[in-house]
C-alpha cells in the first residue's frame, strides 16, 4: 500500500514538469511568432515608404519636364502617350 502513494507522487511530479515544459515551449512559440509579425509589419512599412518616395520622385520629374518644355513638346508627348494608351486597350 505504501508503493501507490509514492508512484502517484512521482507521476504527479512528472506531470507538473511536463506541463511546465509544454507551457514554456508555447510561450517561446508565441514570442517568436509575435517578433516575426512585428518584423513583417516593419518590412511592409519600409516597402510602402520606399514606393511612395519613388512615386513622389517620378511625379517631381514629370512636373519638371512639363514645366520646362514648351507647349508643343508637351502636346506631342501627350498625344503619343494617349496613342500608346489606346493601343494597349486601356
């Protein structure tokens, strides 16, 4: 009869250790997932900012070209662009 309580204590101790290890693993996985998610959001924000910068630079370049060219050159470019746009089916 004395062996049963000893076995139950040993079993419960192993169970507590197993649950503790499982919780530690789950906490580690949660921390890694959260860190990766934050890194992904940061990378996405950087990509969007770089795209916005490229767009602003291109708009400034186009604005500069339109402002410095004479009206005939701008008209020719616009006609060519519209012709190419219509040819593409847009």
